[in-house]
C-alpha cells in the first residue's frame, strides 16, 4: 500500500513516474491496479523510450529494440497477455548468422514478439493505465518535503513548472540522467555513478525494389555490424511501408563507441557498405534513409538487482540497467519497483 501524507483531501495515493520506458510503464500497471493515481512524465513526444519508432517517409521503423523474447516463465506469460490485448504479435522469423564464412540460417525455438503495428504499440497499450501522461516535459530536479506522517515529492521541469505533490516517485531514466533527480542524501548515488551505457549507431534504409535475399533478420558476427532486419517482414509493417523493402541496420557497441563522434556522412557510408557486403552484393538505389546515434542504448552491466528502493523517500528507481539490457530486464525492474513501493 502506498503511503500518503495528505489528510484534508482525497486519500487516493498519488504517484509520479519519470520516464515512459518499459520499466516505468510496467510499474504503472501494478501501481494503478493498487488504486493509486499515477502521472507519467516523459521528455519525448511519445512513449516507449528505447523501443521507439521513427517515422521516415510514410513508414514507422523500429529504430531501437527489434524484438522481445522471454527467458523467464513470468515474462512468457506477460508476452501472451500483451498478445491477447493486441499490443504485440509473434514475429515468426528464422534468424541467420552472417560471419566470415558467409550467411547460414540459424533456426531456434525462441518465440520473438514485436509491438504492433510498431514497437510503440506496446507502450501505448500500457499507458492506458495512467491517469495522466505529460509529454515533452523533461524533469530537471526534484524536491522531497518531509512532514510528520510521511513526505511529499515535487518535480521541476525545464520550463520552470512545478508538479506535485506526489506521495511516491518512480524514476525510470538511464543512470546518468537519474543522478540529478535523486535526493542529495540518497544512499544510492555512489553505486549509480558506476553504471554506464553503450552507444549504438542505427541506420534505416528503404529501397524502391525489394532486395533479392531470403534473409529477413541476421546476427552479424563480422565487421562493424551486429544486426540487420527487414522491418517490412514484421507483422503489421508491410502495408504501411512507403518503400517496398525497408531494413534496420545496427552497428556493434564496440564499433559505435570507436566512432561515437564520427561524422554522420562517414558513418552512413561505412554502415551502408558493410550492409551491402553482408548480403554479398550491390544495393539498389535507396528511397528513404535515416541514421540515428543512440548514446545510451544498452547498459554495460547486468546487476540483476531488480530496482533500487529508498523507503525513507518513498522512491523507487528502475530501468533495464538495474537488471539486464533488454525489454525483459526492464519489465522485471519495473515489476520490482512497484512491488517495493507497495510493500513499504
Ligand atoms: C538500438 C537498440 C536495440 C535494442 N534491441 C533490443 C532487442 O532487440 N530486444 C530487447 O529486448 N531489447 C533491446 N534493446 C534494449 C531495450 O530497448 C531496453 O532494454 C528497454 O527498452 C529499456 O527500457 P527502460 O524502461 O529501462 O528505459 P528507456 O526505454 O530508456 O526509458 C526511459 C525514458 O525516460 C525518458 N527520460 C529520460 N530522462 C528524462 C527526464 N529527465 N524527464 C522525463 N523523461 C525522461 C526517456 O525519454 C525515455 O522514454 C535495444 C535498445 C536499443 C537502443
């Protein structure tokens, strides 16, 4: 049960979640089911964080996370639940491996799911549980005001607006961005300072003519690339595509780190060339292109601690970086954040 310090008005607990990523939106489900009035803030125009989609031409591309899969029975159940809600669908793809010997199919038993009709179909569905979703609002500082019964949070945004009071706070932002939001006497500052994230250059290429390859998705084990996928092979994407064949191309974290400050032109040329080589041929003319640099793509560590919980401040801190770098990791962390606030 969430503590509330307010006595002279509604006693419905009020919770703020900073960050509408999968971890924050997962915490939202359990907090709102417990009866709390939950307000979600995000600096972006939409929800989803690193599962975001990018509109290029008439198409929405999966620019961040490519698919989700379960390594735990609990998350497998959740994927089926999201599928029944129509927020995700199974992507029946056979991944290939591309290495120095060439390309070979690498079938496995994994069930891969994607948000429909784009990855953010999932975050939009999860957001239905929010009392309010306040977008394009970067929270830059927080205040915790102690009183006899408990304490209350106020949040300050980058337009000098003050939001609150809230009885509890969930912070779901990458570690570097979480630090300025913590109370000065937070016991977690030193630990969180040690967490880091890795960059990832991501290229989107749309072709007027389909590429002549059987491959729809491949893990690349050679050169600068880590992953290539035909976005239009995912459920719900093809009919909305502006080009007839659309690909997402991701560089390795190592290559992205080495080229983190390289010019966009150089990165574009390098990754396009590597993509052509990975498919063993020339590429036709592109119709749509986009290049994105994720500075905080995947955490370097996998501490598997669920979430940080600060009972004295009615505060939980969550994100994949508290667990491991995947949608499943973010989900586990968001569940832990809500559970700890509800148990306190
Ligand atoms: C290129 C790439 C490929 C990936 N591929 C996969 C994959 O195939 N499968 C998989 O399982 N995972 C993949 N991942 C990882 C997966 O996307 C993440 O693990 C997961 O989405 C993280 O969710 P989160 O809630 O922890 O954080 P985030 O998604 O980062 O959410 C944090 C949110 O906080 C907001 N925010 C930040 N600061 C503030 C502030 N001050 N005020 C307000 N809002 C703020 C951000 O806008 C964001 O919406 C990939 C990630 C990337 C980047």
